[in-house]
C-alpha cells in the first residue's frame, strides 16, 4: 500500500492490457470494481451490526471514536503516507474528506442507536441514490436509480412513520454525508497514491471525533474488551470497506458507484438477521431483489457504454 502509482480513475478510453481493445479491458475492470464494492458493503454492514451490540458498553459516540481511532492507526502505520509534496488543494480535499467521514459515522450511529439497523441503512442510502441521479448524464441511470429507490422504500415497509423522528433525521443526514463522501473519496483518490489520502483523512476524522467520544464515554473507552471490539468494528467498517471503495472509485463513475451503494440495505438486512436476530419478510425479500436488479443494471449499462465507445 506504500507503493506510489497513478491515482486517476479508470475510464473506457484508458489503455487496455496488451492484446485487448479498450472495451475488452474496461469490462473486466468494471466487474472487478463491482467485486470491490460488494466486498466493502458486506464488511461495513457486518461491522455495523457488531457495533450495535457494542453501544451499551461504550455509547454511540464512543463506538465511533474507537472505530475511527483504530482505523486511523492501522491505515497510518500500513500506508505511511508522505506528508510533504502536497499542494494546498490536496490538503483541503483530504481534510474535507476526513470531516465528512466523521460526520457520516457520527450521524449513522446516532440513527442506529434509535431505529433498527435495516431502516437506518435504508434511509441513509437515499443520499447516494440522489447523487446518482444528479451526477449522471444518461437517462437510463435515472431509471436504475428509480428502481433501486422503489426497493429501498419497500424494504422500509412502504413508510417510516413508526420510527423515532430524530433517528430518521440522523439517518437522512448520514445519507447526505455519504453522498459527499463519495465525491471527496473520488477526489482524494485522484490526488493521493494508493490509500495515502484515505489514511490521512481517517486521521483527521479521528481527531475531529475524539472530544465527542471522551465527553460521552470517558474511561469506558479504555476497557480492554471494549477496545478489542471497537478495533474489530474499525477493521470491518472502516479499514476494509473504505479502502475497497476508494479503489473502486478509480474504476467506476461516481454515479454508478452511488447506485451500487443501494445494495447496502440488502446487506444490512442479512447482517441484522445473522447477528441481531432480525428476520426478513416476503416484502423485504422482494425489495432486496429490486435493489440487486437496479445495481446489476447500472453495471451492465456502464460496460455496454464502454463497448460502444470503441
């Protein structure tokens, strides 16, 4: 992760491997990016389920603090990002990225502390879905986003009137920060090699959130068991998914990546079932099918577009 390499996103017009056309090279890269996004989604949602079980021990802000601190330590040690040689714009980008991560995590765990995990993720994913419509220049992507949106609302039971209003507000705020995260993750990936920018941004996020965690949890943050569980949450919910997503954003447009994020409610529902004992209804299963169909359609659209460009 310390090897320097190009950090610009891959497009259909970039150089393909020897013996292939640009389109032939683009399709495997895009499907490889799909695997990165799916792996990141599975990791982050199972990490979130584990975090819910940790909240009674450390509180919502305490869990976020442990998660960000542990993730920052791991990434900074492994990546050893270079501090010199970056422009003011580079540093502005990574600082905003870090603040966005802190806000996204803090708002989400406040939501998960008040409403069920599946509902929190369902509401949060509305941010990336909105980004997919606003950022895309192709009408077909709006269709895929609309299909995913239908699945999201179906997964929420067709409405959220029975949920804690403050929890709903926190989840929607987390969704707005998630959309912002997607934008600045892509910008950071273009300006910093490998995961260097991510490591620096995670350090910023940890410093921003540390006072809140200390104020809420105090000495509970030093409990060995709590620290161990918080570190596991950090690896599952921060280190692995953020690294995989940053790499994916170098291969996929932000609008397509945002639609793929609609898979998160389905993954969260599965994690809730396996870890938190939350069962799936027929309606929720249908919602998952709609979301998966929308995500697969978005990827196929991008691959088809790459082939037509040759």
